[in-house]
């Protein structure tokens, strides 16, 4: 029986592994990340974005938004235009915010009512809860929007903007 030589086997395995992983990395960059990055940066209201990070279940993108950006429109545009790239993975936008203490305090003071509305799926009470909390703050506006996947809350004052995206879980019909 012929004994295999160790050095040629190791070199062949190393070259094969580097070609396979290198090809996968190039494919991931050229065919997946670059088109998605292009889609994200073409959306109105996006100032900058980091390279998308994709795994089996979700796509994470870190964004910096303009102060007048509409988070619902941005989320919808990326989800619609990027669907060919990321397929049925869940889209997770992480917004690099320029919030301040006043906006954070407003959010924390309304969080109980918002959490209760999310748990009971009474989404219509979220705008009232946010408006009640904003009444005590000067020059602060709150915008709440919703689509079939998320609830979007934008809190603005003259100095900063805070964006909050809350994922919705649709009500499921149960058999009695």
C-alpha cells in the first residue's frame, strides 16, 4: 500500500479551504452586501450606513438618519427594494441616534403605557400615551406610525431626534 505524503496533503487541503472560503467571501461581498448597501444608501433620509450583516435569519443594518427622516418610509423602502437580496430574512435596522436626555426621559416616562399597548395589541393607544408624555416637554413633537410589521415612534425637539421601532406580532386566530 502506498503511504500518502503528509506535506502535499496538508498543502492541498489548505489551498482548497482558502479557495472555498475566499470564493464564499467574495460572493457575499459582491452579490449580497454591495447591492444591499446600494439600496440602503439610495433611500431618502439615510445619511450613512454600515455594511449590512447577514445571517441565516436576519439582516442587520446600522443607519444614521437625517433629522427630517421618516423611519416608516425608510424601513418600507429598504424592505421592498432589498427583498431580492435578503429574501425572507427579517430586517433589523439599528439607528445610530442623536438623542438627548429630554427625549430619553420622555420615552422612559411613556414606556409603561406603550409596553402595555404592545402586549394587549391595542396599538391605537400608543399615540395618546406618547402625546400625553410630550405635553410636559417644550418644543417636543411625537410622531407615531404603524405598518403590518412594526410600530414606529419618532420623538423630536430642536436639538435631537429619537427613533424607536417596535416589532408587532400579529394577532393569531385560535380555534375555540
